[in-house]
């Protein structure tokens, strides 16, 4: 799939992240607003938190764009490439980086105590930290989306559903993590057979 121009990719990516990832940040945004309420500028700071979070995802998306643009426009075996991307996403789910990022996301959603800085600076710090944790949780699936093609709505919905499971479900047991990783491998085989 041709990733298109940087501008069109960025717009598509931000819309996709706003639809897919911003809802998973709602608990953090509400907690931030509750903690900041009553302080001067808390409402714009809450909006800044959301924008900062999306900016982290945009930066990651642009890195994916550059990497995808370096590949040939027409990959010789798109099905095999998609299979490898999904299997690697499944294996990534078993790594310590992924587990640590998930734990950090859950911890940040709780925002323990009062905000340490003025509300605008706190919004920036929290937005970047949470954004980086989310990238750590979902990076491999997002890379798979870019490789498979962001214009393939069926696969975007399937992978978005997996992202939501990873982000919103309670902490997965080892068995559940293995099952989700295996499911990604199976999805990779299905993708390879369909293309």
C-alpha cells in the first residue's frame, strides 16, 4: 500500500488515533480535570493534555510513515509481510517492555495526589508520559496497521478491537497474554490467506 503524502498520512493517522486511542485516555483526562479543577487555567490545560497525548502518537505515526515509505511501494508478497507483522506484534506482547508499558498506563490513569507543577506544565508532562506508555503498549499493532494498510477498514477494525482489549481490559494473566499473542498469529495467517 502506498502510504500517500506525509500530509495525508498525518491527517489520517491523527483521526485514527483520536478515534482509537483518545477514548482509552478518557479516564486519565477526567482524573486530571478532577485534580486540576479550581486552579487557574485548568480547562485549557485539560485540552492541552489531550493534544499532547495525540502529538506523541503523531510523532510515532510519522516515524512509521518514514519507515513504510522506505519499503517498495508494492511489496512482492503483501500477505507474507502482513503475516510477519502480526506474528511480530504477537511476540512483542510477550516482552517486558510491553508489560511495563501496560503497568505504567494503569498507574498513570490513577494520577496519585495533587499535580506537581502549574496545570499547563502538568498537562504537558502527563500527556507525554501517558502517550509514551501507550506507544509502548500498542507500537507493534500500530506498525502492523501501517504495513497492512490503513485504508483496509476491516483489518483496522480488527486491530483496533485488539488495542482496546489491551488498553481497557483488566491486567491480563500470563495465560490470557499467550492467548492474545496466539490470536495475533492466527490473524496473521488469515491475512496471508486472504491476500
